C-alpha cells in the first residue's frame, strides 16, 4: 500500500509543469516585433492561434504546450531563421499545430528542439529552403520522444542537402504516427519503437544509418511515396525484417556497398552483400523479372553508389498504406487576428499516368489529366527501344506549377531509347504558390512535351502531356 502511494506521488511530480511563469495565449495573437526570447512556459489554448511573423531568432526556454496553433514565420526576406527549444527541462506537448516555416528566406534555417521531452499528437511542420545547403531540423529531447500525430520535415525548392534528426542518436523514440520527408534527407539514428509510418516523399532519402544497432521495430513502415524517393540501409543486417512499401517505378532501395544478389519469395526481398543478407518485407504482387541491381542514386547530400541499389521497373503494386497519414504542405500563417483559425490544407493524391509508345513512324499522344490541389502527379512514359535488349534509363523531370493566374509551362525532355521517362508534376496547394520552376533539356530523338496549365486560385490545374516521336534515322 505504501509502495503504491509512493509511486503515485512520483508520477505526479514527473508530469508537473515547471515552476516558471506562464505565458498563456487565449485569443488570436500576431506578434511582429522581431526576435523573441520566451522565458515563460508558453501555452497556446485550444481554438486560438499565436503567430510570430517577424524576426531571425526565436528561443523557447521553458515548456511549450500547444493546444491551438503556433506559427513562426518571417514576412521579411532575410537569411535563415534559428528557432530553438533550449531549456534543459523544457517539455514540449503539441495536440494542435506547430508550424515553423522559413520559406521566404534566402538561406536554410536551423530549428533545434532539444529540451527534456517531446510529445506530439497533432501536426508539426518544420519547413525551410533546401537549395542553399539544406535546412537543419532536429527534435532531440534528453528524455521521451513520442509521436502519434504527423511531423513534416519539408524543404522548398530543390534539395542540396538537409540534416534532419528525430531523437538523440542511439536512444529510443516511439513513432505511432507519421513522419513526412519532403525534398529532404532524414538521418535515422535512433532506435524506433511503435507502429508508425515514414513517408519518404519527392526527392527525399531515408538514411537508416545503422539498422543493426539503431533498429526499427517491425511495426515501422517506410513508404517510398514517389518515384524520386529512396532508402539507404547501412550495415549490418538487424535480426528483424525491415518493412518497405511503395517500391516501384525505379525508386531505390539500396545499401552502402555493392549488392551481390537478391531473391524475392512472393513477400520478402532478400538482398545480399558479402556474407550478409537483409530481409525486406515488400509484400506480394511484384514480378521478379522486373527487378535489377543498379546504381543507387540517393541524391545531393547522400551520394551515388554503383550497384548498391535494387530497382523495380514496374509500377508499385499497392496504393498508399492505410498506416500512413496524409502529408500536407505547411499551412499559411494567418495575417489577421480576426481570421478564423486556418483549416487544414486539403490533401489528395493525384493519379499516375503511363503512356507506352510504339516505335514506328511519327505519332503524337496527348493525355489530359485534371489534378486536385496538393501532392504530385506522376507521368511515366515508356520509351521504346529499337532492339529488344536495349535498356537505358532516362532522366526524371520535376515540374512545380504555380497556383495563381494563368500559367502554362512547357518542358521538353530528350530521351534515349529504351527505359522509362518519369515526369513528376508537383501540383500546388494554396500554401505553396509562387514557386515556379521549369527544367529545360535539349532534344535529340524523342520529344516529350508536358504542359501544365493553371487558370486561377480556385480552378484546378490541367496537365497536358504531349508525346511526339519520330522514328530514328
Ligand atoms: C512570406 O512573406 C509574406 C509577405 O510578407 C507573408 O505573408 C508570408 O506569411 C511569409 N511566409 C512565410 C512562410 O514566412
């Protein structure tokens, strides 16, 4: 009896709030004064937002409890922001939204959330630009890390790098929710428990730095959600299988060294290098004839290793796993305290279009696709080869269309014969406007024209893929 009483007292002390004063936000508040040092416990009540929209450095020294919505953005165009949780005893609990978005900056930000503990059952976005070396995103408390909601590690523009960590190296974290990785690199350096999802999105790499000592429980599912997603698995094989979904269309499952052989038994993919074999659960529906060992192209910040990848040229046999929450882009910060608190951005996945062309005469194939806001639309063009055995890989093209006014972007891509050409169209959501990018290639043999037309903020963009090809001379 005495023992039981004692344990109750102990647990009360553990959950008690720190002794610092409280800064309670109980009505919609926009703070535009510049840098902040928050030395009180920050509490944002349910149904209200607190938006800090100016400044370069924002530090939290005590507890951070968000039941409503916290936005930290910068309406001024400056170099990257620093937004840190620094208190050794800081407990972070989020049941609402935490949106750190440095999308206006000219260089990448640093968001380092240390403190004592981190618990998320809501949604968290860490967003910055990725084309200046990469953003630093870290949520690494000394103690508990539990995610049952969604955490997005999101980079705008193209990826030049990025350093994202959840949990301290070699310590245990629990993921029962979803972690979204977008145009970014995630360094998996903790032991991961629970039954959650890792959505490895566009131009993103999940780097499992040591699956033997930093293992993931079998409940964790790594979902390669685009054709430009990859996972790099570093030594040595763990004693338990690794679960991966979304493998197909030549996205990469790879190691840090050459793969000697592989085998598929209808559910598991066994990959061998030297005397080590990794067991990967990929599920049924794959055709072993379409699997091959190839270059592991992990992208900027991770590198390319020859023969370290295993690729599947067929389509992904399964849809988005139900275990994975949607991965919406960061929501826009409110600009007026009278604005109702923002509602979640709609997220819808777009279809994949596959065009198989023939290699006779000159033909034009036009495919018209209507997209929904958010997500990506993938167009895969199967490029013919003049001989049966010829097989070359073609480049991947990414088009990010804008979401204001009427814009038509045309991208011309040059193909080599054989293989597939993948065109990924990033369909804008309301919050990712004004980020147009188009890539231009020179044509030699086959011409693929992708036209994305957007006619306003309320209508959906239309994608027209025109494939024109001329028989080689
Ligand atoms: C970028 O700047 C605009 C205009 O000042 C502002 O409305 C918007 O909220 C800013 N976005 C971010 C992510 O800071």
